[in-house]
C-alpha cells in the first residue's frame, strides 16, 4: 500500500524475520510476549518482499515446536503484515489497533 509511513520493517528476498516470545531465565521459554508497536503514532508495519516471516511458535525444552504461553503482538500499524511474495508462517499472533492486519 502506497500510503504507508516510511518507517517499517522490510524482509528482503532470501531473508528471514524470526520473531518468538522473549525468553527470561534459562529453561523458562515463553514467559513474556514479543510486542511490536508504534510509540506515539502509527507505523508502516512489516513488508515481506520475497523473504520468510516466521512468527509461528517457539522451541520447547525438548527442541520441538510448542506454542508460547503468550503470543506475539503487532499493534498500531497501518498494515501489520504486507506481502508481495515469499512465505508467511504465522500462528499465536495478536493484531491490535491496526488499520489492516494483512494486505496480501
């Protein structure tokens, strides 16, 4: 979308953006959520230009994929996730106060 503000996260072709919940303390994954938001105004969001956006889950203690106790949060974006190619792996993600959650 051409009306996005210039500040956004851009995932270039062959790049990967991997966002998992913050880990506090050893052996205690998923205590907190990862929160991406605008400070005082809306921001452009995340643009996938042929890369991989992975916000699916987090490895558990046995190195298998298990859901986090707290999801990733994306807030205050004009378009939270915009994609014109590449791969999106999203699960356990909350979208709040965005103008649009997806533009694909």
